[in-house]
C-alpha cells in the first residue's frame, strides 16, 4: 500500500524462503535483502500512484506464483529490497506469510523438480552417445568405401598383371 503523498515507481518485490523460523530481523539487518539462495520469486511493479484526496492509501493486489519446495518453509515478502525508494518509514517493507502455502498437485511438483535436476545431465549423456554413434557410422562408411577402392585396385592390378604375362 502506498500511504505517502508521492507516487512510487519501479518497486521491486521478492519472495524469500527460509527453513529458520524468525528471519525478519536478519533480513532487516541486511538492508532488506535476502540471501540469493533464498529468493524464489522476483517481480517489479512499474508504478504505484499516490492516494487521491478520498483515499488514505493506494492498495494493489499482486499474485506471485512460484514452484513450492517440499517441506515446511517460512516465506517472507520483501518490498523494496535494498531500500532504494525513499520512504518515511521502512518498517513495513518485510512481512512473513502466515497462511499455509501449498500446491494443488504436490506429486507433480516433486516430479518436475526431479526432472529439472536430472534433465540436463541426461541430455548431455544422450547427446554424447549420439555423437559417438554418428562418428561410428561415418567411420564405417568411409572404411567400406576404402575397402571397395582397394578391392577395385587389386582386381585391376591382377587384370593388368595377367595381360603383361601374355
């Protein structure tokens, strides 16, 4: 919510996921920044107008979908990490999400996570074997061509040798 008298632009919002219980003080101590490993989603809001005379604050609703990881985690919403926007009070820039978060299909999430970790190495191995297969087929074809040429030359030599004898 924008409760000030000036519009805000380029507002960064991040979701941070931690195993520990109370990380709000730690995040605040790090200039409202989460560890890079803990950031699960990042979004930038273009602009948030100041409230008009009939409003006390300007509120927006923001949906951030991210792949949840299995287990119990604490998720924090951090607005303006790094405190780049000048505000009268920075105290309301970090909130812990107290509602339980979950997935509509946790089995699919776990399968997707496993596939994501296994896909790249598997593709590298498969492409390597494919390259060796192509290398084998090209070599086999060239060897067959060379054998045919040698057989042709040796038969020519025997024919020419027979003519010289007569």
